[in-house]
C-alpha cells in the first residue's frame, strides 16, 4: 500500500518485487489492470536507464481486458472495502489495515460470494469485437 498511485510508486514496488522478493527468478509475470502508471516506461521515469532496463528485462507484462469479469469482481470487492472501511477517518495506516483485515475475516467466515450475472450471451453483445461468432 502506498499513499498515492504514481508511476514512481509503482516502479518502486516492481523494483522490490524483482530485487528483494524474487531476486533469483529470471522471469516474473505481472498480470495487471490498465492503469496508466503500470507501464515499463514508468521504470525509466523513476530509475537510471540501465537499472530500468535490468528490471524491465526480468518482467513479462500481461494487461487484463478492460471489461474482464474477474477484474470486475475484484472491483466489487474493493467497493465493499471502500464502503465498509473508508467511510471514516483512520488515525494511522495500522488502524485501517486492522479494519480491512477484520472485514476480510468476516467475509471469508460468511463465505460471501459474488452472484455474477454477466452471461456469455451478454458478453457476446457487449464485447462483440472480442467474441467471434460461430456460424453453423
């Protein structure tokens, strides 16, 4: 968690991933949404070219579809967290983390699920360019 969502913040998190979390890996696959900060160019804005190139060389980027159902489900989860935990001020980051963790435990205990209603037929209409038509 960072205070903001800047390109430099993202670059520092990715550098930590490469240098500290998985330093022995040749390739790290990142599956990310399409936020404009999550791009290899952000590494070059944050670090010297040689360092940025070294980090980028270990990464394989995969961006999710803008309307992918699993991404929408993740956004629903974040919406629940936002409504339940961010409605009031927290004196420090630790209290927010404790509240989010308590909500996570509550939802897991209740076995809360998302009732996804977006059908294949809906997808074929809304995402027509991504779903080929099958002609019999």
